[in-house]
């Protein structure tokens, strides 16, 4: 089964580290990254979808980042 996550963060190196950590844990990029301006905070935000195949049934209670 395949699980999905959307990683988000301000446009800083923290976003790149978050995505790199997911890739190191076996997650795979899904689609293109996205950027949007958060007018309330005055910062750019980034997003990247990632997917991963797992051998467990899906449960809404599972911690996706721990997979």
C-alpha cells in the first residue's frame, strides 16, 4: 500500500532538510514542489508531496512521518 505526505515549511534550508530527511527514510517525490506567499506572515512557503510503499494496512491513527 502507498501512503502520502505533504511536507511544508517556510522557504529556508529547513524545508530542504525536511525533504532530504524524508528521501533518506525511503519516501519518494510525488509531483513538483510548490511555493506560495503567506501574506499574513510575509514569507514564502514551500510544499512537496512525497509517497512511500509500506507493508502495513492504512490507519488514520498512524504517524506518517514515523513510517
